[in-house]
C-alpha cells in the first residue's frame, strides 16, 4: 500500500524510485507517496516511512519526538 506524504509533493519528484533499506523492510518513493515492505497489510504508514519522511524534511533523530 502507498501512503501519501503531507508536505512532500512526490508526483514527479527527483527521488521517485529511490529505495531506503532497513533491517525488516524497504521504503520506496512513488509518485503517489511512500510504500514499505515490512508489513503485508498495513493500515497506516510504518515507522520506516515516517523516518524517511522526517529525514527528507530535514529533521533527524535528535528531534524525532518533537517533529512527529
């Protein structure tokens, strides 16, 4: 399932097709948003997707709780 990004216009974005590897899944940016392979039937975006979006926003781990 693909989850949209609120503040990132992923349609035609230069990073579409980019994959971020994690221990239990791979996050991929699509024109429609982000997907991850860590769950079979996700109902909401996982923490892997959340982490990638926060890093694109420029918010790193030390500010993770405040930005989320």
